[in-house]
């Protein structure tokens, strides 16, 4: 049966399913997508806690599943080290970045443009070069104001399916999974970060909003880099 893009009562699932039911649901979604797309199902690994869960779930479905990591020159050293360790363990994860020249401190003056160049552009390239038919993300609808309008199975770009298999998980359930299954995480979480990004744009806060520490002091505060909101399926010369 073909995987179906449909509108589901996501908020209802957040509150009605328990932890074990959510794990089963997420595994079922990945399994169904793998049956349809095979190795053209590819995981986007941000190296954050949510991606760690999704990667672990995906590997339970098939050890063959591939993934990609988008990195930038501004990632904290801890994240860079964690990336090297992760790729050493899983060489089927490919790393993409945009290392071309950009204006100094673009993240301060034009953060949207900076993210477009350093994050969205390499994501488009990863999708084109890896011949992705369906990409898998760690996006959750409980993360903050910018993440409430998503579905578990989406087609925001024509011909490119996006699977958000842990969309209905709470932050607590992410940590529950990581603890129960002994999944390693970025050591920055031990310092108090709740959402990780590039060093100049990420701070520790006590705000209840999980993404409140992102892009503080800019119009993008608590917002998005663009990989979940910008078109990804554009003409790309490989
Ligand atoms: S998170 Fe900040 S430094 Fe990283 S790409 Fe976006 S604006 Fe640039």
C-alpha cells in the first residue's frame, strides 16, 4: 500500500498515546516508508537529541538506511567532535556543508540569508546527490510556536515526501527513549542547552519554550533555519 499524505489530528496523538505506543507508531511509519522507498528513504541527522532517536529507530528498521548531516563552519567544537564520532560509527551518514565565502557576521545582520546559504543549500544538494525520494526528520510539534503546523507524512515539495516519525513526541519522551536505549548524545546537553544549532545563534535559557535559545536578539528568535519551511526540490546541477 502506498504511503499516504493525510491530515491527522496531531495534537490529539500527542496527548492520547503513551510512550510505548509512540515508539511503535514511529517504527511503523519508518517501516512503511522503507517498504515503499527502500534505500531512497534517507534520514536527515541534525546531531540533536531528536535526530539521535530517529536514527536509532531507523536502524532498527534497516541497518542499510542511509543519512546525511548538514554542518556549518559555525558549529560548536563539541558538535563537530560528536559528528566525527557519529560518522565513524555510521559511515553511511554523509556530511554536507557550504564552505564558500560569505560576508563576515552574516548571522548577525541577515540570519535568514546565512541559514539559506549554510543550511538550506547543502540540504538541497544532499537530497539531489543522494537521490532522496523521502527524507526523515526529527521534527516535533511540541518544540515551539513554529512547529505546530506539520504532519507526520508531508509533501511540501512536489515529488519529495517528508516523514516526521516522532512528530507527536514530548521532549520528555525523547529523553526517556535515549536513556532507556543508551543512545549517545551531544555533550552540550549536559551544559543546559535544550536545542542545538550554530554557536553564534544558540544560547542556554530558562524559557519554557524549547527553542527559545535559538537566534536570540534577532527577528528569527525561536524560529527556523529554513530546511523545514523553504522549498528543497529545486533544479540542482550535480
Ligand atoms: S544558525 Fe546562525 S550561523 Fe548557523 S547558518 Fe543560521 S544564521 Fe548562520
